[in-house]
């Protein structure tokens, strides 16, 4: 039993932490949020040079070959800086799915381009009623001869506006609810019949709604084999819960440090407000929530990385814990900062906003609790 | 990052599991299974079985007959013990007074006291709290006045758990009230048979006699019963408190109770209220399961830090707070599944092993008593509010 970091994990943590301290303060981040692109291409190149983009990609495709546990240390540090570059969508969703479901040729060409920073990816899985469970999607790709005709509407595709290629989850056979019959198509955003509406999300990130109207795709657009993508996508989404939760842990750590510092310095009634027990206990609760969420992160990361029997259940349990922890810690960090907590000028509110998104992304706490209730009690 | 046990750890785990399944008296095991309260003799026989196995001194150094176990081995022991519903070790001798004696006592004291503690020949109790000194323990007033080679002790200690069985009591007493209140406190050992010591029971809301008041009316004890230096008792007690918190989270025991709850739900004859179809109840059950799993990993993280030579630190306050919150939530869930059958007050059913016709399912009568009794867990050992003060001060710098 050992929770100390491996050399790779330590290196990754140091590398990201150094970058954020040196080149990614809050003002810089905000100027990127407010820029046309919404992030920095120079940073993206730098991330490639620093090796971050190769972290979760297998060595045979030129990556570092880190596992899911390794990625949580990258994600946690990125969270601390509220980094807006599309690492989550490109690596944790897109590249991970290519790696799990692509043909060997697709893996070779696409993953190499991801590592070198040439290819940004997005995964278009979600639709209004199907935020997490892709068996519920209604986007279809009908086979006609050796072509597929794609119709449908994907909502809130994270990183969807900046992605060079988008992976679309579509139904090629079966009916709503079936695991069989799900396929993934690789499309260019400017593909004929595709319309993209890009926007900023509440947390300063970028996303897009993408509509497909009779988009004609040839068979080479298919990622891997047809009809069989469910398991790969489901696995990727559960792994992405772990990665996203790690980001939340980084954010909550920052909020605790910053709020404690504020309580030590802010004077009211002739005292630092941190002298007041009601605030001390609130902060102790925030600290405990964060530590418990971090423990849950380690549990789920290890279960998923080792492919244990109850691994997906562990990921869902993590999302529930992250849901309650992010709500509590985010809201209380704002509350304890008083009026400053709700001012746009201060970073606290922006960390809070990202936590709010994280609870909603990949299925909220309530969603996963409900899913867990459906799974019969499994003896531990 | 790795939570897997080594081959040696796994072998150890098997040995521990086997002990709790086969190697301690079967009648005690049966009582534990049925949820019947143990008597004094049961506790002693269980602890003597541990002693015979060489496992009594879990946190003791090998030179005093301790196990010398690693943090991982201690974790395995407590985890298996909890899951097997084994009795908890009565902590006052083996895990509370002994570490103070082997850390701060002189050679004569070590030879005199440690062997009998290890073999559970002597029953110890704790004299810390007083009627007017609870959370503010350092305000304690029980006086020890030096008189030649003796101390004269006067005052009252309270919430003395199982003091009715005790042969000896270890006390924090005031030897000086001129300076800072923490600095005038000394750590002293008192034979309960000394003239002037008297004990009165306190009955708790579950109807049981577990705690007591202990009165000292000019009790004359030899000065050689003082441990370490006069005025250092507060320091010793504090060191003891953070010395070893393995097992304080009681994860293994809570996991066993969670599984017991699930088993009750699985059996339709128990689940008379259809709670398994009640989303609100099932949500609460799931949330406590998640919290418990997180706590298991928090404990593993603390242990991992200890095994790499770091102090567990004030973060272990989380183990106490969340561990007790989980215990109390499980109590509520049991109360819920007990339903109306948790209402009758039937102490005979869990105070005595004799045949007793249950009203409703056999587990139901005890649910309320356990719920009441466990209100103590967030109060004793430093209330959960005091634990939060510790986190705020020592972790967050407030």
C-alpha cells in the first residue's frame, strides 16, 4: 500500500504547476477567456513540447503511456490554474476513444498528430435527454451503399468549436436503449451539411452545438468497426469522470487555500474573521469534504485503472461525491468571501463556476445516484 | 499509487481472518453475532486470547511484548476485526495508559504495570473528564497535594467508562494552579481499592450502565505512582491522543454493519416496509456507502503517510469526525428498517443470552438502544466540534 507519487506523476505535477505559476495567472487566464479563440495556440504548442499531450497515449503511438492514475495529477494541476486549453476534450475524451476503438491505422495517424499538437479532438456524445447514457441518443447514421447519411443534433460538445476533428456518436442500427448499434464517425467541422453554433459556457470554456442534416460520410469516416462502439464510449466516459473529478480536486484545494488566507487577513469586529468559530467550522467542513472527495478519486482511479469488477460503479460513486463536495466547497468559498465572492473581478467566483459545470458534466450527482440505485447492491 | 497488499500482508490477513473466525472463544463470537452485550469476563477472555496469540500489544514496541506491526498490518487487523464483528479491545489499558507508561514511565513502573496490562490481568479505566471540565479538559480541578512520599487526591472524575470493573484508574490531576492551566497537570496512577475512592453509576439513555462518576475523598497514594515529571501530564496526554489513531475511523465495523443492512433488505421477510423500493431510503444508504468508501481511502492515505515516516497529523481528526458520523447514520438506517418493532424496550433481548421471544424481527429491539448509545461517539474522545477546532487551527491556520 503506497500513495506516494511515481517519478512520472511527480514530474507531471511539477511541470504543470511551474507553468501555471509562471505563465498562467488569473489575469492571463481571463484574457484568454475573452479572446476570440478562447484559449492560446501558443500554449497548445508548449503543452506538446512539454510532453503533456502524450501522457495518456500508449508508447507504441509515440506517447508516454501513462495510465488513468497518472492523468489525475495532470488534471488536478490544470484545475488549479483553471486552464482553458482543450486538454480534457482532446485527450481524456477524443484521444482516449481513438485509442480504445480506432483501427490500428487510425490510431497511428491520429494519435501521433494529437501528441504533436496538430490535432485537437472533441467527442460529440451528448444530446439533451442523453447527457451520459449514449444508448439514449437519437442521432442516426443510415447506411446507403458504401456511404452513411448522418442526421441529428449534438448539444454542448466540449471543445467542439476549436476541434480539428469531431467524433460523433450515432446510431447505425437497433433502437433507442440498445447498446448494440452505436458507431463513431470522424468528421471535419466544415463537412457539408454540418452546422456549428459555437459559444462560451458559463465557466469560460468553449463548446458548440452541432447539427447534421443529411451529411454524407464515406466508410473511412467510421472510427473502428460499426455498431460496436458502446463499450468503448462507455469506458471513456467513466474514465473521463475520474479525470474531470481530478480537476475538481485541484480547484477545491485552491479554494480552501485562498479562503483560509482570506479568513486570516480580513478584519471585521476588530478581529481577523478566521477567529470566529462558526467560520472555522465551516472551513473544517470544506477541508473534510475535499479530503474525502480526494480519497474517492483515488479509489475510483485505481479501480478503473486496474479494471476491477465494480470499476464503473466506483466511477459513479466518485461523481456523486464530487457532486456534493463541489457544491459545498464552491458555495462556501463564495459565502466566506462575502461580497467579494460574487464579484467578477475576483478569481473565487470563477473557480466556483467551473465547479458548477463539473457537477453537471458527464451526469450530475442526482443522475448517478439514481443510476447506482438501479444497480443491485453488490457485496464489497 | 498502489493499494494492493504485499504477499506477506496477504498471508497476515489470512492469519488474522482465521483468528477471528476460529481462535477466540466461540461463546463470545456467538454473542457478538446475536448482538448481545458482553460481560466483564467475556472482554477479558477475548483479550487473553489475543495475548496468547501475541497480538495484545498492537501499538506497543516489541521490547515490551508488543507486535511491532507496520501501519498496514494494524490496518488489516482492525479491518478484519471489524468485519468479523469481533469485540473491540477495551482501550484504557492496552492502548491508552500503556503507551504513556512505556514512553514516559521509569523502569520500575514499566516492570510493575506493563506485563499485567498486556495479559489483561488488570482492568484500567480513564480519569480525565470532570463534571466541570469536558471539552475544556485543561480546566480540571481534581487536586493532588504532595505530602511526604505521598499525594493526597481530592476531586471527582466522570464519564468513566466501565469503571465499575476497574482495578486501576489513570488520572490527570492538578498539582499546581499558579501558572498556565495546562502546565499544572500531572499524570498519575491510582489503585481503585485505595481508601477514599468511591464510584457511582451513571445510567445512559439506552438504559445501560456503562459510565460512572469516580470520587476521590482525600485519597492517599504513593508519589511513585506519578508518571514522568510533575506538571507534564497534559503533554503526555496530548501525545497519547495523536500517538495512534489507527482504527479510530472504525471502517471495518461500519462496513460490516452496512453489509448487514443490505442483507436485511435482501430478505423480504425483514424488509417489511419495502425500504428497498424507497428511493429516499436507498439514497441515504448509498450516500453513507460512498462516504464510508471515501473514509476507508482517507485512512489508507493516513497509514501510507505513517509508513513513509510522516506523522499522521491533525488530518486524522477527519477519521474521528466522519467515522462517527457514519456510525450514527447507520444507526438511523437501522432504526428505519426496525420500523415499529424498534419501539418496544426489551433490554433482556440484548443484555442476556437466555432465550427470549422477540417482537418482530430479532434485530429490531436493539436498533433503538444502539441508536441512543451511539450518540456518545460524536461526544467522547474530543467532541466532533473540538475536532473541527483542531482542523481549523492546525491544518488551516485559523
